[in-house]
């Protein structure tokens, strides 16, 4: 299993299932890694987010579960009846894979298309 950090600094583990799903194990409240509880990110969601990143030079992440702003990746995920929380794990995985970069704008995170950057 690989270990990464969310953009806000929380540790998590993940592995890729042979069928393409990402299985994410968020850390416990105290920061300890665990393997009892997992979040599954489907190939559909992965492709949806990758496509959105490819279509934009920059796009706000906004992983708010309640009301992500229009035009953000969070709103895109929520429109598909899924939790924007998945972005907290998926975006660092995509950054590690060289798909995108992230910059901070105040308290917000902006996802940048890696291929569009100079």
C-alpha cells in the first residue's frame, strides 16, 4: 500500500484494485494509519475528474460536502450524487501520478492541468 497526504496534511493509505478502483484508507482522528475503514473511488469518478482537469487550465477543487461552488470539481462530483470528499484523496494521487499540480489560493486549492503549465 502507498501512503500519501491530503492537501491539508492528513495522512492516508491507498491501493489500486485490478479493476481500476482506488481503495483509500483515511487515517484515524489521532493520525494513525488504519485498514478497518475504506473509501472506494470508482473508475468512473477517476475518469470524470481527469477529464475535467484536462478541459481546464485551472479548476477549484472545493471538496466541501455541503455546498461546493459551481464550476468546481466538488460540484461536478456532487452532481453525480457522490461525495466531494473523494477529492481530498484523489487529487493527491493524481498529483503523484503527474496528471496535475495544485496551488493554494487563500484557503482554497486550485487544481492545474499539468500539461498546460510551462
